[in-house]
C-alpha cells in the first residue's frame, strides 16, 4: 500500500493499527464500505457501496443520480469506513478520509476516451463482483479517493500480546 499522498498518519492506537500490508489485504478482500458525505444543511449522509482498492486509491462506483453524488458535487469531502468482525475482539477495519474526484463520463457508458483512466478499477470491479466482467448500466459513474488520512484498527492484535 502506498500512503505517500496521505497528509495525516495514525497516531493513537498504534498497538492495534494494521500494517500497510494488512490494510492492503483487507481492502482488496472487503466487499462493502460505508460512505459518509456532507449534506447541504451540514448533516451527514451515510450509505453502503461497493468499491475497489488499487493499492493507492479507493474507487467508488456510484449511482450518478443519488444523494451521495449530489453531496459530493457540492463538497467533495468524504469519509469511508470498511470494517468487519462480530465480537469485540474480532473487530478490525479502515477509515479513509479525503476528497473524491470524478473520473470518466457521468454516467459511465464505456466511452473509450476514459478507458485508459478506468481500465484498472473496471477490471478490479469486474473480478471482485461480476465474475470478471464489468457492466455499464447507464446509471453509475466513478469516484476516486486518494486518501489524505488512513486510520486502521485490529482488535484481534490485543489477544496476541
């Protein structure tokens, strides 16, 4: 995992923080994230979404006509939470914060002009969710988050000493 672009590193909870390799493995395997945006009235809006991680950026394939998209068009700041575990001692996860950017056309229709920019996330997405094939549905588009801050935790490390 490359965190060169991250402007803020985790300070608290270092004992239970994931290593960069653990963060990478977790983000590559996890399937659902929760995306929090800021509404026009300042209230948070959180929704679940599928995503892919390319080792540097989190790619969100979002409906272009959604509250999430409306919020991010006005204010690109976002917090994304990916977590797992059932019991307290199993909880582990990653929070990524920063600003998203739109990549490609909205909605994504497969326009070859954006192919170079989207080849990697569309391949990763197809492999992760659709048996190796990415589908253009005429409603979704791509948001890219290069995290400014990454916070991770793995309470399973507390059992290890």
